[in-house]
C-alpha cells in the first residue's frame, strides 16, 4: 500500500540517516558500557564556608575540554582542571585547591545557570538578582550585564552557531531573546555595558483563567528551562506549572509553533498535566530532545514527531525538586540525570527498559549534571553535599563523541517542492517495489532501538534511483524573510532582506 508523499519523505530521511549511505563508522560506546568510575571529587567552598553547587559546564572547544565551570548558591563562579590527579584518600578541600584554576564573586545572589560562549573565552551567568552577566573567563572581568527580567533567571542557552545571541527563562514566567551586539554605552562610573532584550514573551506557559482558579495562588509560572534548537531559529521552553514543552519561532513570537507533552498512561490526564519540567536538553545533531519531568520520568522526543508525544521514557531516578537536571549525551546514545535519592543515573537510549547504571558516591540530592562534549564517557555531577564529582567509563575503547551528519541537515538539504517531484518519479528506494507492506514510524523506531546495530539491514538508494533525482537551483531551497519592524540592524529579530533556509518550523506544523 502506498504511503502519502509527505510521510514517505520524512520516513525516507530517517531511514537514510539510520541505515543508508556508507559512512565512517562512528565510535559508539553504547554497546561497551559496563560502569562509570569516579576519578575525582572537589569541594565547593569559599573562605572555609561550604556552599551547594547549582550549575556545572565543561568548556565546548576540544583544546579546553578539560576545564569545567561551577556556579553556586553564594554567587561564585569556579573553574577547575579535570586533568589534575585527585586521589580518593585526599579530602575534597585539598582536591579543590589542587584542581582550582580560579574563582570569583560574579553575583551577590545564587547563580542558577551558566554557559560558555565565544570559543570558551567568555561565560554567561544567570542569577537570582534578575540579571545575566558576561564574564571574561581569563581576566575574571564583567564586560556586560543583561537586564530586563523581573524574577530570578533560571535558565539560559546560546544560539547554536552565533554566540552573540541567547535566550533566557525567568521565574517571572517570561523568556527573552538577547543580542550581545546591541549594547548601550557604559556609564562613566561603570566599566560594564548594558544589554536590553530584543524580544520578550510574557506568560509563556500561563494557564487559562479557569485552570488558574483551580490551582493554588502560589503556583509558579516559572520558566524552568530554555533551549535554542539546532535549526537556529526555533526555541523550546518548559515551565514549573505543567509537563508541556512549547516551541517558538524567533521571527514571529506572537504564538507558539507547536507543543509536546507526555501521553497519560496510568494516571489521569489532569494529574499528568500538573507535573512540571525541571530541565530540557538536546543532542548535538538536534534530532532528539529530553524533558526531565517531576513525575520522576525523563521523556525522549523526536523533533520530527512531536505530535506523537514521547518516543521513549526513562524511570528509576527521583525528581523531587526543580534543581534536579538531566542531559542527553552529544551523540544521543545515553541520558544522564541527577536524583533526589543521592545518586546519579545513566540510561542507554536504545534500551529504555533496562536498569540504569547507578552512580553512588554523593551524600545529598544530585542536581546539575554535564557530559564532556569532546571526551567520550567523561561526566561531572554536582550535589547538595557541597561536592562536584568527576566520572569516567571503565572501558577505554570509546574515543569520541562525534556523530554523523544530523537528520536536520538532511531535511534542510532538499526543499519540499523538489521532494514531491522526486517521489512522483518513483517510489523511495527503501520501499520494495510491489511490496504490500507499509512502513510507519514504529518500524523506524524499532530500528533505532535495535540492540545489535550489526544485524540492521543496509538500505541504499539504487543507482537507477539516483539518476532520477532532479537537479535544482539552491536558491529554491531557501525562503525570503520579510524585514522585521525593529530598528536595530543587528538584532536576531531584524535580519536583513536575504534568503533564509527552511527551518524546523515547517516540520513542526501538525496536520489536523
């Protein structure tokens, strides 16, 4: 039975990415993981006073991947060198002195999130004092402050390719987009310049009046997590009020593009709706997105199938506060999460029902976690026991977190009009001609979840099919973006009149 052309295109894209085209075999440590070993622990303290860490982040570039930053409740930022030998017999304070590169007071309030930008030369810090600051990491000097939120800033995320652009989410219920190039002149008595938001969406996750009445007045509308997606124009946001993830187009923020939420299973839809989300994460290719939910589950979404809900969920940890975070690793093979029971957990994505690996060294709630983007299997976890711990895979066979080109790039490479022409000339190569079997998304997901990738069928486009691919002008693969109403020429919401490539927005739209 023939499938609709739109479905054929998406399924063909995913099938080609998973099974087609010969490519260099990627180092995938999913099949060789046995356990993680703690390789060091440092105390988070200043002047003899211990303080709980709130955020951790490895540097993004390969040359600095051994450095990680920690922010804490007292407003400090500390930089540590993970290459230093941190013996288990030494106390955590001694290890901290040995591994610490530098530290400084960044805010007079808690720092809930931080982010490396500009080739790891700068750090952004999001604080309870309602500001975001830009820091020169080497000089420990503040070069700018972002002002405009009226509540604690809980999350921030930089643009995937342009670190001058970022998005932030606040306890005031709004998220804002910033362009660091739009700075005001510093005052004579202040060395730092100020940046004001390019756009703000207030009440992004506000419930309707009828629903708000049924909730306690103290219920928070807080935006708990924001993500700048890899398509470079879409933003994902989550809140403390429910388990809905909303998606927005930065070129038109009047309304969300679409949303995704877990399907009700054992509990009623009303109970499921009231669970908040503590964190969002995305793999380096932008294909998968995770949402760490207060129902003690981590949900995995495919950005091309948001209307179908999560494709998997992972359980075993305890998420009892919004400080407990989770993160998918860059190559999307594993998910790492903190937990309120004092452990950290690691799941293998293609084995969601298998028991997770449990990391058991912490003595308090495990909160922020992070994967090293350039050293496979190296992770850092932070806890309310005032320590940050480093872990590494016992098996040394994995050497890289690099993954192949993403589905996103495959999707952007061919415009929809040309795809329709392509499939009008013949059936996709992965559908056997004359076969009465119809393929659906579950068939593709079963291939994703296959525990033995060696046994997966190799599906390639026949040579005859390649000859049928029409040539097209690359300009047709882009769309014109109208001039925005803002005056700032450098604002993300005011791009110049030029060609713009198709984005994930086109694939978010759900058919009725």
